C-alpha cells in the first residue's frame, strides 16, 4: 500500500512504515500529482482536499491527524468513494491545559477569584467536557450550551445561549466551525452577540478562528462590552489582525492543542484508522516514545498554598511566553507553530510538597503525587 504523509506530523516517521510504503512531503506540497498514485493520505490542515486535488487519483482514505475536518470536502469525498477519518478528542486534554492556564492568568492580571466567577462553555464535546471538569475543580459555576447535544439528551444539563450572555463572566467556545444550517457557528460571537452580554465577560476562542468575528471583538473591547479576550484561533491565519493581537490579554498562534501527548495520540489514531480501514490486521504496532519534560518534578514546598495550583500549571504550560513572542513577531505565526517546543500534559509531572487541601485537585487533574 502506498501512503503519502505530511512530513510535519510528529511521531510518525519510522512508525508508519509498518503499514505500507510511505513517502513524506510538507503539507503545502500535496498536489494532485504528488497524491495521484497513493492509496492513503495522512494529513494536517495545511491543504484543502476537494475535487480539484482528489479527482483522478487513486486515493481511498484520508486520515487527518486533527479533530476537525474543515480542510476536507467531506460531501464530495462521500459521493466519490473516498473515506475520511479524523482524530476526535486527541488533543482535548491539551486544550483544557491551555484554557486552565489562561483562566489562572486572567484571574491574576485582573485580580479576581475564579471560584467567584461563572463560566459559559459553548460546545461540550471532547474538549468542552474536559474544560467543564477542570472549571468545576477550580470552584467555578459552570453553564453549558450545546444545542445538538441538548436535542439528543434533553435540557437537564444545558442552558440556552441567552442565559450565558446574561450570567457568564467568562465565555469559552469549543464548537466545530459550521457555516450554514440550524447549528451554524460561523461568527457565533458577532456584533449582536457581544452587544447582548451583560457582565462584561472575557471571551476565549481556542476552537476555530471564525467562530468569533474578529472585527466584532475589537469593537466590543473598545465599547467596553467585554472585559478582554484570549485568542488562540484567528480569522485569516496566518495574516491575523494585528490590532486585535495587541488588544488581547493572551494571544497564541493556534497551539492550544499542541501538546506532545495530543500530537502522539493523533498520530496513533490516524494509524489505527489506516489499519482498520484496509483490514491490515497489524497487531501491536510499535510507536515512538514521547520525550520526558526537562523538569518533571514540581517542588511546591516553599510556595504559598494559595499559589500552588497556578505555579504547577504554569510550570507545565505558560501562555504568556507565547503571547509575548507573537505580539513581538506576528509575521512568524506559522514559524511558531512549526517550531513548537515540547509541551507535556499534567501526567508527565510529579508534584511534591503540595498542601493537603490542594493535593486532591492535583491528582484529579492528572498530576503524579
């Protein structure tokens, strides 16, 4: 079997070869000519896969090492015998780590206590569900909005978007990007949405850039309708809005899900999809090991108990470092993504000397103790 894989997908080289004959190219070099004779593609979001690139090729399966599928014309593939698979939930814990670190920074910068705040989570899938759990551990009141789930499961767990606009101090989005239809999320946070909020909330977008209307965000900041923004996903990447970049409390180059653990899981899921689709029956394939973080021990013995949680979480991930870098060099947006340093999730770290009251929170988040 012939496989073409994106050369920038980590933990893949030397592993994918168990499944077939593999060629690696950067994502921007995927063309009709380079994929023509391939049976399967392992991709990221760099290239859009539609009729223009896929017609006349032998491609039978597209495996995307991502949770989303905006870059695949799924309707065309479905009607032309090309299967597609994604890696749902692969980076959910990574995005939760990002959001939690950002919430702790907002509370520090703006001097408020998270356990006195209400957060509205819009989109409660793999990512939103983990954010929900983490926010409850931080003592926050949590409101959930997910119309598709509410339609299937009933309204007991969910609230309408108007309640979130009325009661939330922070609103974080974790939906897919849907451009049309009943559950449209394109520009969900638009002028009307942001003019209708009542508590000057902070807006967090670590989902898809076009869920928040970037022009509307700027207007809402200037008008005082919202207190601030945390943006990881932008419209028109990599040509992001420089004015909004400077206004943001926290601004990062679409890396919320970029933990090494999340990338490893996405690679593994892609290869499992390949194995299953082609009935290869490759049992117990070997995978690369994820490197350990340089400082895996977090000693909290001399840290004020009130600061231990944020100290440990920022040890695993500090969004302000990336914010400073992006604000200084926005033209390097893609470079920052392509040269992202090792980031490990909580289970790669052990906390020592934590306060007995806080230790259960550490353990429930996944830290070793």
